[in-house]
């Protein structure tokens, strides 16, 4: 399944191996189909443990209250990933915790939604006890054929909502965390805040990520990327050149990788694949694909999925 999603086996053993979100989505979607389990993402999320968040998970565990833990996660999560943003709202004696998937494709993917919500429910269980259940879990996808696994995992669940969320009572949100150590929390804060200072993200990685995000909109120019990064195009070209790559080469490389992932994963119509790769027409995509891979996209998909 890792090979089909174009992921290295090191991803299983090295927690620091960077994994593109599109490939994670393909891996879970393919595995759900292979396993015949509509709730595969739910099962993946239920296997999550707070320790898997590394120092940030430990820092959350050492906060005086659950609410403080939420604040820590919201504040520092961007140092671990740029695919999720935590939003929090409080009203009517409840706290609504929303882990927002920033990629439109992930927000529309049932397995990624389930995986994300289930793993944050596990985070709260690490803080509040294994028997804890939320007041409500809201999911933005349609109800599955069999909702029983969702009720077993979450308790009360509502489907087809505008946003996915976890609702905690005020008592749970402000519950004290037993044995929290403020001295350890201070040391962990220093560790988390130093965590990315010594390992700046390469420009090519930042640009490749933005290319993957901008391609479906059809406007993936160096000027657009520069605007998102808050620099000018000359800076993009200069820093990429220092890393031994050009913008056009990186655009081609990223487009090829995305094409492989999409065509070996979900069975999207080729017109949709063309759109996701930034092509204005299927014919333009078809000519590019044959030039890039030496076969038609249809033949490539049949070979990859056969």
C-alpha cells in the first residue's frame, strides 16, 4: 500500500520522515478499499496516541487544564504540520474544537475527515481518561451505510454538517489534568520552540507544497507562489537556484508526482485529474501526460491498479 501511494517504507519507522498530505490521503483511501472497510479512517484515528505528537504531545499533557492543552496545541501545531489548523469556539456552556483540514481535497475526503476527528478524540481521552466521550461529534460528510462504528467510537454523532468538530462540556474543557508538572512544561515549551529553529524548511519543499495546493486552481505561477510566501519572484528563483533546482523543473516534478498519486489512488474521471493538475482541458493534459510518462493516462491507471 505504501508503494501504491508512492511513500517510502521509512515512513513506518521514522517519525520525522516528511509525508505529503496527498500521499497520506491516497494511502488511507486505497487501504479502505482494499480492506473493504468504510470506517478505515476511523480505525486509523482510534489507534492514535498522544505520545505520537512527540514533544508537543508531552507539552499538552503537562498543562494544568484541558483548555490550556487545547491552547498549546492550537499555538504550536503549525510547527509540526501546515495541513491542519485548530479553531475553538465557546458558547452555551460548551467548547467546540474544530481541527480544520486546510487542503480542499482533504476537507472533502471521508477517510481524512474520520482519521482527523478520531485522532483528536484520542488526544482528549489521553487527557480525560479512556472512558471519556464527547458531548457530540459533528462530521461534514454524509452518513455511512453502517453508522454503528461511529457511535461506538464517539457516542452521539451528527453527519452532513458544515464543519467537522468535537464538542466538550465546559466541565471537561476546564477539567484539571492530574499530576501536571509546570517545571516540565516550561522545559518542554523551550524544546518545542527550538524544535524548528535549527532545521529550516528548504525553499524547494515550501514551493513544492504550494504548487500542489495551487495547481487545482489553474493559476500556479512563480508570481502566485511568491505572493503566498511573502517574497518577490527574484527571491524564489535565487533561493531555488542555490538549492540546485528551477521553478519550472519543480513544477514539472510536483505535477508528475501528483499525477502518479491521483491515478493510483481514487478513481477520479480523467477530466477531474486534469483539473487537479492545473490543466484547462483534458486534451492538454493528455498530451502532457503522454510526453511525461510515455503512455496514456488511462493505460497508466490500468497498469498501476491492475
